[in-house]
C-alpha cells in the first residue's frame, strides 16, 4: 500500500470514529492511538485507555485553546521540543467524576465542538489539552501535530484524542506490538513521515496546497504570457505560473526553481538562466505552462535542492490551471512525483526537440 493510500485509509477510519495507530519518525518508533475528539464515544475511548498508558491528551490548535480559555499548565516550559500542555479540563455538564471513558469522551467532544466556550469546561479535570504547532507535522513531526492534521484531513474539527500505546511487557509498544494490535482490531497504521509527505503534496485538508492570488498579462521577449500568481500554503512562498498561447493536443509543462545565482547574477556555475529562457520560449510558442517556484528566505549561495514540497506545489499549480494530462520537459521535477489524482504526467519531452519545434512554429 502506497503512503497516500495509507493516509486515505487512516482518514476513512477517523471519519468512522475508529482509532488509528500512529508511529513516530525513528526506527524504534513509539506509537500513539489517535481518535477524532469530535466523534469520541465511550467504547473506543475505553479501548484506548485499556491499550495505552491511560493518560489521554487532546491536541488542538493554539487559537482553539485560546478561544476556550486554556492557559499553559506551567509558565516556564522546560521541554521546548514538546507541545504546550494547558490546564487539565472536564466537561462542565453531562459527566460524573470525569475519569470514566464515558466522561472523557464527553469532554473530548466538548473541546472539539465549535460552539463550546470557556464556560463549557471546568478546571482542573481529567483530560490534558495540548497546544500544537501551527502548520502541524510540516513544522514539528510529532504525534500531537499528527492527530490534529489527521482530523483536518478527515474534514473534522482539528481536535484529537491521543494516548501512548503500551506493549505487553513493561515498556512502550514497538512495531511488532502495533502491527499485532492493528491486525487484531482491523485498524490502520500510519507513520508520521508518510503524513508529512502527504501534507507537502496535497495540503492540510482545509485549504488547497496552493491558492491563486493574482493574474496578469506579461509581455516577454518570447511573446505574451499570462502570469498567474500563487501563494504556497505550506512554505508561504509566492510562485508564478507562466501560461502560453492556446495549445492543441497534450500541453507541455516546464518547472523551474528560483536560483538567485543563475537567474539574477547570471553566474556560469549553473545553467539555470539558460534553461529558464529555453522553457519560456517553448511555452510561449507551443503553449502549456512554465511553473516558476520561489524559495522563501533563499540565500545567494544556496544549492539546487529539490524537495517534496516543490513537487507538491508544482503539481497543485498545474492541476489548478485545469490541466489533466501534460508532457513534462526535462528539469528538476519528475513525472511520477508531479502526478496526482486527476493529473496525468506523461513521459519526459525532449527539450531540444521542443525548442526547435516551437521556433519553427
């Protein structure tokens, strides 16, 4: 099963109010059970307590914690690598002692309910909310962020119910323990790096991977091009798509990553400027699109590094422009990584032949 399929399997389980077992980033991966707080109910909450440490947390965005009046548990957080624990809470109504699975499920649902406010909770209580990093696992690849991200991808309020999975012995559960438990209860297993890759390719489930922000006609030495500006919802960069004249057949796509040394200073240590000019000429004459990816905070001597985030942004831009099948010119992007549901990327097109053909045309 591919990583995107595993993410889809996990999302489907959460929508059905079933748990997902989420592994960490290292080889001796620790696992946590994740449930959507909005759909928490006693049966699976009790199952979570039985198979974990029993300490249940509720990761949620910082702005949600603020809206609920949940200040940090301590003023001097001595573990800067972890999310920020807030004061513990119980639901103000509909519970007894607060410790039972029924009560904690109720409290989780209150935390996730957009209509809830500070008066709907009492402090202290038996559930531990966690303020997670903005932008989730892309910034901090932790279990708390994974829980919030998965709830968003499932189209649910971004509040999770999580707890650390324990093994049959005295320690935390490892890969074998998680696999056996998942098989016994027909539950999906997902690792955080898989979720990070999915987020970098497709976004957070609430916003698109990129957002179209501007459109203008741009005269160039190769002919007029339509410049379409995009905001990258993961990196914050401002990308540009240069769209050529109307095309027939399967259009061409070229991808170029910002290179200050080549694009601006025309250095001879790389051929970025030449390749960009070639691509612009091809797209202006033959039609298609040239995707120019900006690099936020790029330094002059940064190397030519291509990332999954670049693949995700480029693929999302091409798809947003309405392309469904394209031919990819030689460059930093690879066809399999650029493709996505609804967008077919065909075999790489020969750049020299495309340039000659466009000049002839």
